[in-house]
C-alpha cells in the first residue's frame, strides 16, 4: 500500500477532519465507484493506485449452483477457492458464471478475480465493460487488447471499420438497412403484420435514435462512466412494453416465441442485420483468432453479460466445445435474465455456476447487521490511511484493532476523534448500523446499497452543502428513518440536533427518562448549535432538556404521549389489612387521552418514513391524516379552490388530491402541484399530522386559520396555494392548449379577451341597441338588473327552430358567471370595471374575432369539467366556452345572412323630431271634438299609439335606428347590426309607424300621420 506521510493540509477542513478536507473529488469518486473495476484499476495524474481496491475489498462468499437434487442447499465457496479453479495448464476453454441480483457483489467478485489473475498469476485480461456494446467489442475492445498484449495490430476480416464510419457519417442509411434487413430476418422465422409506410418510417426513426446513442457511447471515455448503464440494445423491454413505441409491435402473435420475449427477438435480428450487412465476424470467431496468439491462457471478463442473444449463443457454443487448441478462461457475471442463454444442458455440465445470494434471498452471506460496520469501515478509513493515521493490528479472530496514530500524522496532530470511531468519522458504528437496519429495506440490504448511501452522505458532507451528516438530503430521500424519536420540544427548536441524536445516539435512561446519548466529539466537530465547546464548558444543561457532559450529549427521547401520568392513586385501604393480593406499589393513575393524541402517539414514528415513501401502503394511516390536513389548508388558502381571488370559479377537488408527491411514480395531473415533502421541517410535519387527525376525527376540528396563525406555517402553505392556483390558471385559462385554435395563438389571444368578448355579446343580446364600448360595458356591469334576452329581440328570434333559439338562451344562462369572472379579472371595485383595460381588450380583438377563433376540439374540450362555479352545467368554464362557440356559429350561419326588411333611415327621419306630449295633447282634443267623425281604423291606430308608446320608447327607437346607421362593414358590426335590425323590425313603434305612414300625393314622400297632422294644426 502506498502512503503519503506528508499531506498538505489547507484551511478547507471538513467537519474538523483534515483528511476529508484534502480528499480530491477524483479519488473520492474512484473510492466509492459503483463500478468495482474502476476501484481496482483506475489511474490519476500521479499514476495507478489499485491500493483502493485492496484496502476496501471485502472477501466474498458465493454459492455453487448445482442442477440436481441438492440445488436447494448450495455449497458456500470462498473467492480464493474460485481462483484455484483457473488451471494455467488446462485444455479447452474454461468458464465461470456468476449470477445474482443487482448490487449483490457480482462486479466486486469479477474485479477481485481479475485483479488476482492479472497481478498474482500474470494472466492477460480482456475486460468487457458493463456498458460495452457488441460493435465496440468487435472494433475496439478486442483489437485494442490484442495490440496491447501482442504488440501488433489485429487483422480482422469484414468491414467493421466501414460500419463504424457509416454510423458516424450516414446513420440514416444504416437505420434503413437495420430495419429492412431485420424485418426480413424476422419474417423468415415468425409471422409479422403488414407494416404500412407510416409504421415502417416510425421504426426507422426509432432505430436512428438508437444508432445515434450507440455512436455517443462509443465516444464516451470509459473513465467517465460512473453509472449503471446496461449494455447497448436496439430494443429494450422498457421500449417494447411502455406503450410509447407502438410501432415496434410487428408480430402477428402476442408471444411469437415460447423461449424469448418479443423485444429480444427484435434486438437479435436488428443486430444481425447490422453486422451481416458489413460481413462482420461473430464475437466467438474473433476471440478464437485472438486466443491462438497467446502462450499463456488469456482471461475474458464480462462484467455484465448482456450481448445480443444470437451472439451469446455462438459464444456459448465456442466456450463449451471440445478443442484442445482453445485456451480462454471466461468470467461472466450477470443477472439471470441475461445469463440464461448460457444455461443449456451441455453448458451446465461444463461451466461453473455461482450465485452471490442464497436461493430465495436477495441478501448476501457476508453482509449482516453485525458485520455491516466492518464492511463499511475500510471505505471511511482509506482517506486517513494514506499517511498511516489509520493502522490496525490483528486481534482475536478476524477482528482488527485500531492502534494509536503515529506522531506527525494528521490524526496524531488532530486528536478530535477517539479510537472508538476515528476510522468511521464522520460516522459512528451506530449510524452505520441504523443505515443498514431499518434504513434499508430488507430486500435492499446489499453491498452496493450500503456503500452508495454512505458515499452520498459523505459527498454532501465533504463537498457541501451539508455540515452535519445526519442532515444529509440523501437520508431523507433514500433510506427509512431510524426507530429513534426525539422529543417534540427539541425537534421544534433544532431539527439538526434532533436528527443528530436519532442517527448517532444510543438509547440510555436517566432519572426515569429516556435519552439518546451521542458522542460530544461529533457535536464539537460539527459545531453543533446549542452545545458549547468542550474548552468552554465540560458539562451543563442546554435548552429543552438537552444536557451534556465531557464525553456525551444527551437528547430527550419522545415520551409516551398516549398515556400521560397525572397523579399517583391514593390508597384508601386499611393499613392493618394484611392481605397480600397486590403485586407491588400502586400504578400511577393514567388520564384518558383523546382520540387525536392516541392516533398521533401510535403513528408519529412513521412520519419520517412516510416522508420518504408517501405512497407506500405501509403508512396508509399517516398518509390519510396528512392529506386531510394539507387539503384543509389549501382549501382555506384558495377560498375553496378558486382559481384566483374574488371569483367563485373554482376547481371541484372532491375526493381527489390537489397535489402529487415528488417521490411518487405517477405524473401530476393538470390540477395537481408537485409536493416536495423534503421542503417541510420535521416539526411542521408532526404539527400537520396532528392537525389532519383533528380534521378527520373531531366534530369541531381546529380551523385552518388558527393552525396557520399559531404554528407559523402561513408563508409555506400560502406559497403552495399560490402555486396551485397558478398551475390551474396555466392549465385551463392561459394555456395554448385551451380555447383558441393554433392559428389564433400567433395573434396573441388571451383568456381575458374571451371574457370581455363573451360579456360584450351577452350585452348585445340583453340590448341590441347598446353600443359596445368599454364605457357601455362598465355601465352594464354597474347595473343591478339581471341579464336576459331583450324581449323584442326574443320575439324576433322566434322565426328560428327551437334548437337554434336554444343557443341564444344557453348563452344568456352563463351571464351571471361571466360577469363574476369579468369582475374578478378586470374589476377595480365591486361595482366598476377597469375601463382602460377593457378598452385595450376591445381594441386588440373585436368580440366577433375572439369567438371566431375558438376551437372545440381539442381546445375547449381540454378544459376540465371540474373548473366551475357550481354543479349547474352553465356554471362550468368548459360549458361557457362551448356555448359561446356555438353562439358564434349560429350568428355566422343563421343570423348575419338573414334579410331584415327595415329601413332605419326612414324610421330616423320620421321619428327623430316627434314629441309624444304634443301628440297626446292633439290626440285628446281631436277625440273630444271629432271623435265620431274620425275614421275608425285611424282612430284605433292613434289610440293604440298614444296608449302604448312613450317618449322614452320613441327615443330608444331613434337611438337604435341611429346606431344601425352608424355600423360599418366589419364582421363585428355586421352581426351586431342584424340583432339591432331584428329588434327595430319587431318593435311596436315600428309597427305603428308602418300603419300611420302614407304617401303624400303632392310630394311623393312618406309622412307620419299626415291627416292627423293637417287637422291638428288648427288646434295648436
């Protein structure tokens, strides 16, 4: 092991640990790499440092698989026993297959076997990376291995280089070849459906994306690969079963092959099509060619066996054949899904199969709750071993004893840590054990899982932003919470101290109360708030029952809130009673607790675990009460889930959730915000849990207003409420996917344009003789009268069929709700609109233009029916939009082209100077003086005119005629003019006018009641 006795320590110390302060990110990543081979053979600027692997590797025990009667009780095998299986003088190929679930040590064992065979047995090793694809193996991996070991380039038959160049320069051509030839190969063995041009093009586009991915992988530096990518496949199981790539469904039968999945068949044939087109040699032929060049048996290691099945079959045949010229040793690791191609009857007899876990279990033999600390210890100790700060001597059994650091070493100078936890810092054994159990679920207690979570926490601590490991975000996201539960008072004051106690502290009891005792040295190193430096104070009491001495910090555990002690029970029995029926002193009297506190006490330990897995059925009760509390708060803060303040337009949530958890696998619905539970303080969640219980279990629960005021959570939840409102408005009001057709979006139509336009047309129907301006709309808004179709206009509309007339009444039924939206969007007071804003909308787009650009499918239909004022159909935003869409169609199809036989100029010229008071006076005089002499028809008309028509009626008719005359030829005016004409034509004044108008024989011009006027002039 190399050492660095003189580390250069700078001021960037991490948690008072100089070793971590100078641990560079490259070495950190290599130390905790999920790819074991990178730990074994990585390099940095100063050269190789395989000592990382030697220092951190834990001996692995596997189980030999047998395929007979004893398969249920496999024999355990040590890793060094597997090394002994590799005979340098063997004839034929030899193969070891290592199987197991992800994260159980397959790669680790591969790395150990590779390291041992290369360094201890001087074997040339060909390592096939986890993410290597077949083309890379043929063109790079195998040829580069040959040239490195033999010293000369490998001559390969076929056109592999041409294939590689084709993928770079003309991937579209390659995609066409893969699909066309691949489908032909499939059709030779299976029944396919007939693909039309569209489906075939979709498959080619899919393969083109895959080929681009293949090229990208080939350009990526292996040293940069830190993830767990699978080997390249043209078609994965996810691709085929997700439902997003329906064009891949080319088989006539759902299960075309009893032994292979459809996606495997596609992947195999597409690979064959690509390689066969360029006469590429199969992998087995290339390995045979390379192997024959070696005197020493070479070793080929597949860390993740996932090559195409058709190639795997050929490789298997090569590995198992009897030929004394074959000299390869193979180490193949993989999950059972991808190694099953190797499990044929002949290969079972010739290969050695090992399993990393016992049958029926996902856990490994060497990792238990008792051994997990020793397993993790080397990873944490390695950075401190470089200058001999960490050294061990053998103790009893396999145990190693940490010895004092030498003088001059970093640990020798630091002296913060005791030998109890120096090699674990910044963790202790308690922390690691709790990470394993209950932190990891039972099926996930695997080597990779524990190393990954430790590295994630340490990375946050070493490089930021976490200053205390127990505060790491990784703990909140990736593991279950410990069973420890700190008192509410401590949690309220300092969540950092509470979590510190939960993860580092051991349970102790003092003076009848439980505490979590954590090493004070850690509190000192982490600069824990509320705990003074040891140099300042050796012992004392902090706030909320926390106390400390020279060695430890004691944090109160949560009491049993479900059964509080009130007072001891008084003993009224006679003191002389010698009976001995009692088993001991009287128990303290327990005061009965409320249902709320009982439920809270029963489930509060699950709150943190629910935070991590909010959809888990294990925490269904916690979820029920939490969601009840959250919904109550959101409902209060949004005024009943209204879309904005001042409107009754709301989203009917009902039993739905207005949110989805960030950690949920489900995508949010349009009415849901994403709720990140990690943004909540632990104390907030506890308070929220109790509040939610109250909402469900109490007849008069605590109000949301009181909760927000007393608990101080108003800002956080108000932000969530505003976010929810913004989401709903964005989805159903301002989205490009609602109301307007695509072409209209380029003209910048807005929701408020729709509101103003809708209101304008309702005003037209309410009074067709009202000019549409911002001022007149504001005037109508200020009126307290209900909206209804103008009576005269309604009579005129009777010429239409019932279904057509219904469209006008349907539109008018929405008026109350449209006016509410208009006021909430453009109102300045309860009784006044923002006139300049209304004017801007009218100037931007006419009401006609706005409705003309509405689109039913899919835009109006994209508005959720739950966006509404009430359960009434006309109150739903979708229905309002749909009715206005239908109204526009009716106006365009049935109204604007309807001829109306009315002359507004004639009406205006005859009536604009008529005074009804004068008419009434003259009418009265004539009737009194010449009643019997007046022609009956004229008398009847005059009587009706005088009795029915007022001066206001005359002025309205005149104003209506004047408005009609002022209309131009715009679409807006064409429709409005027709409604105004309908009213004028059917108005009673116009009817009387027609009866009273006659031609003057002298002038040829019409006059209003000429006889009446001639006679009346003598009575003025």
